């Protein structure tokens, strides 16, 4: 299994030109609470919902830390350059306007 993973990783890396993460909470987000609440409501209404991804995105998630560490190891081992872009201004006033429409 490990050699398969290694081969697959090399194949993906040689086929990758770039990776873009938009709005990615690399350290988790308090906003996942809303998603978990909605997933619970959906489940209560019989719509079934898997909260595993949302729970992974919570702050201080061990799984999220492990995923980030694994990604960094692959990037370093394959010599992939990474450039990060991030917001420098709070979006709170825009979020409030968006929530009014919900």
C-alpha cells in the first residue's frame, strides 16, 4: 500500500502545474458551527448528513493538523513551490449584508 501511495503521489505531483486554495481555513474556522447546526437540522428532518468534514474544519482539529502536515511533507519532498495569498481586511460588514439575504 505504501509503494502505491508513493507512486500515486509522484504521478500526481508530476502532473500538477499549480494548486489554488480559495477560502481555505487551514487552521480551522469558528464558522463550522453554523454548518454543523444546519447538518443537525437536516438530520432531524430525515435528510441525513455527514458532519465529518465540518468537524474536521473546526479549530484545533487534530485531523486538520495532520492533513496540513501531510500536504507540507509532500510539497517539500517533491520540490513544489507554494505561494500563499490571504485576506488582509476583515469581511465582517460584507458577511452581515449577505446574511440578511438568507
